[in-house]
């Protein structure tokens, strides 16, 4: 029996190789995305050309605003493929897309030195419900590839497709119609391996208490997050959206809550990062905690290990 070994090309039949194929996880927390080409939107899904992605209760709606071939796509991690391997990409549309929308499955060598293997429904109008395309690796092709699953418009600008779910799986048959709804906790955990946003619309607390010596003009905090696929980049919103809550080490009494003057990311690993917050010089030993200010409801810390 085959087992699921990410990156090996060995998968349990019926396993969804896409992350967030149910379009349930939206850690960037926008209700609508109008972003440049090839930019991440709802978790793991990128924009393709001039597209707008709106989050709705049962998935997303993709608008091809100014280009044909506009839509969304997901780029997988590297996987080892072998001659004769077959994969199926299927998408569920709760409404009939207008003529010109299509789905594509690309298998592209990691080196990008060859054109790869493509199966496409270009020229075939999609129907309401489940649509699928299957690709088989030709003879003589083995090695590391990644997958690109496209959902795009090929004919007319300024059209909309309503997408409920998508799935990439081994084998020649789509099992999307038999799947139980994705488990939200599992999907969120998978998504956090690639991207995580802290702070926005969450608790004002961003770190634990850390000791700050008397006379210090900065505090160094450790920020913990879910384990990432690689060492991530860490980006923070404007410093004035944060404060450092200070309490006396001896009594525990809060005595000051200065706004941060500057923030800098220091050491970063797959699970933690240290952040230096510049504050006014402390006049006593203290413990500090990095927080959002009361009015900064949009402050965020992005931990990004996406595939670029």
C-alpha cells in the first residue's frame, strides 16, 4: 500500500495534494484581494495576471478584470515524479462559469530547463459542478518536479468564476465528489507551515514577559510561531502600532507603556524569531511585553515561508 510522503511522489490514493483546496483558510484576513500578478491571496493560492479574488461563504469568486488568462493558481512543493505517474486536478464550480474559463495542470521541472508536461482543458467550456483534467508523466521523464494548478479565463476580460473547492490527487479519477468537507484545523495547520500572521484581530499580547535591565533603551523579545517549511522571513507593520507594557520586576505593578520607536527583526529560525523594540530608557529594572496599541487593530507580524 502506498503511503503519503510529501516530496517523494508517493501518496495515498484520494489524498488532496493541494493545501487549502477547500479555500477555508485566509490568514491574510482580507475579504477581497486586488494584488499584482503572482502574489499570494487566500492561503496557498496566487493571483494570475490582473485578477481580483473575493472571499465568500462557500469559497471564492475570481474576477478576471483586465486580462485574458487571469485567475488563480497554486504552486506545490517539489515532488519526485516517474514515468507513468498520473495525476488529476479537479475543481467544483457551484455556478456555471461563463465561456472561456478553464483549468490547467502543469508539471514543471524544478530546473525550469524544460517545458514540462501539460494537460489542459483550454477550448472546453467548464460546467457547473466538478470539472477535472488528468496528466500522465511521459516515458523517460523522472525527477523533481512541481505542480501548478491553474483556474483561469482564456477568452473574455471582466468575467467571474465562483470556486467552491479544488483538489490535486494521484491517479486518473477525481474523488472530489466523495470527499468529506475539509477539516478546518488540519487545513489551518498545513497552511501555517507556509505562512502565519500574528496580531491582527487577535489578542493584543504578542510575546511573553522578558527582563529589561535598568537604563536599557531597547527590549529584545522572542516570538514563537508554528514550524515553517524553511526559515521564514519576518515582517512587521509600522512601529507606532505597538507598545511595550512595562511592569516592575519586584512588585509586578505596571508603570509604563511606551510606544515603540523602532522595530528590528534579528535571529530567525523555523519556529522563533527575536525582535528588538527601541523604547525610551528605563529608569528601573522591569519586565516587558510587546503588544498592539489599543487603537492599532490592524497591526500584524507576518511569518512567511511561501514558495516564491
